[in-house]
C-alpha cells in the first residue's frame, strides 16, 4: 500500500491511501479476469470478479525464514496460512491442499472462510499456487482472492465491495 499526502486550502495535511489492488485491477484485461474467475475454482456460486494478490513480499519473508531454517516454510498449508492469516474471522475456515499424485513439487491451496459477522460479507476465499524450491521450501507463484457477498436472494464472490 502506498500513501500520498497533500495540503488542502486550510493548511492541514490530508492523506490519501492508494490501494494496491485498485492499481493491479486496472491493468487486468477482461480475458485475464475470465481466466482468473475460471481458476478461482468455484462452480456452485457465481463469481463476478477476483483479485490477483501480490506475492513478492510474502515470498521474500519465506526466503528469509527458510534461510533461518524455520520448519513452517516446508509445509504448504502453513505457508498458505502465513499468507492468508491464521486468525478465524468468521466461524469456519476450510483449507484444501491438492498436489499432483506422483510428485509433491507443487500444490494448490484453497482457503475458504465463512460465517463473518457482517450483513453483506459472509466470507472470503483465497486460492494459492505454490511450488517447491531446491531447498524443499515453498514459494507462492500466484494468489487470487474474492469476498463472499450475501444478501437475501444474492450470493456471489466479488473482489469489489459487496452491495
């Protein structure tokens, strides 16, 4: 996240927060968005939009932790929880890890939360694609996110604010 400060005519400093996902979303083509929606892996609930999340900072922390021989960097589920956050925001957090049957060099981790105490946002979903490096640790290649919007008669995933 970056910040931009400027002074208004009355002399006080105003801070405007520029949210990184707005910038990244602006560069997403409709073909990319369609591919991301397909890759989000939901078939039973409408997906209106998803956000591609930046992974570079997390991967830098992973690399540093691996250099310090921290064991969690070698477990896909723990890497995913480090990225998403371990706290329970609602009443349910479901974590699904899929790896190729014969090799364990890549994984797709899906974290779905539900039961948020909010009248518009019922939960959130992250989908992460991980790969092992030469040391046996994981790094994140790609991450998608959307929140679960739920109002009477409307349930869908969206990266934009829920109505």
